[in-house]
């Protein structure tokens, strides 16, 4: 599978790979994931089987690559708007992440429903390890904890119909990260 965090792709290659990912996503509206065949994907994407297999071994590889492309878009946006977004644990950064990935909630929830959660968590872990850890020097397991928690919050927020605003969620997350266990300490006193 392609590693979008370390390779540069030209526009044509990226376009082809995104077409394949979008084709699978569209087919997931019509069929159970397990029933989608490579022939369905290439027909919908308008590419040959040879092109598909040039990039991927499996449809899971294509979905992972498509999700990594979404994460790469998030990284590009964070870089271009870093003054507005704030630092990693800031409320504005959390709000930005929730709102950015909300655009792709349908795709993410389809992956979760298809029992492909590992694609999302693998992308989150790669983002934490390759982008956040080198910049902020936060211990890697703290980042895995934070990323997994934020991902779970996002998925549950989406599944529960987004009862709270992104800002409310961000305040809850930021408060728990800033002072974890504060309620537990109060209860013991």
C-alpha cells in the first residue's frame, strides 16, 4: 500500500487513486462491503484491473490509501492555517479536527460499519507518529492514547447525531487533557 506520509505523487497518480477510493465508497452505498468485487471497483472508477493492481493488492489497501489521502488533506490545511488552528492540544485545534473530519463522516462511519475500523486507527497512529511526535516531542504512547480517544469521541459524536457542538466537545477534551482525573481527586477528598 502507498504511504502518503512519505511519498509524493503527481496529480495524475493522485487523481487515479482518489477515483478508486471514491468508487469503493460509492459502491458501499449500494452493497455490503464484503460483496464488492475488484471488477465492480474498476468499472465504477473507470480504470483497468491492471491499474488497480499497480497501486493495491486488496480493496482494503485502496480504502486505507483513500483515508490517508483525507488525512493528508487535513495536514495540508493545518500547515496553511496554523495561526488560526493553534497548538496541538488547543481547543481551536480540536474544533478544527472535528469539523474537518465531519466532512468525511459518511466515509469514516462506513469503514466502522464494515468492521474496517483498523484503517482509521492505523491512519491516526501514523499521523501521530510521523507528524505530531517529531514536532511536539510528546511521548508516542501519550499520542496514541490521545489520538485513539479523540477518534472514538468523533465516531460516537457522529453516531449519536452530534448532540453537542464541536466547540462543546473540544472543551470537554481539552479540559480532560489539561487536568486528567481532576474529578477523581475531588471525590477522594
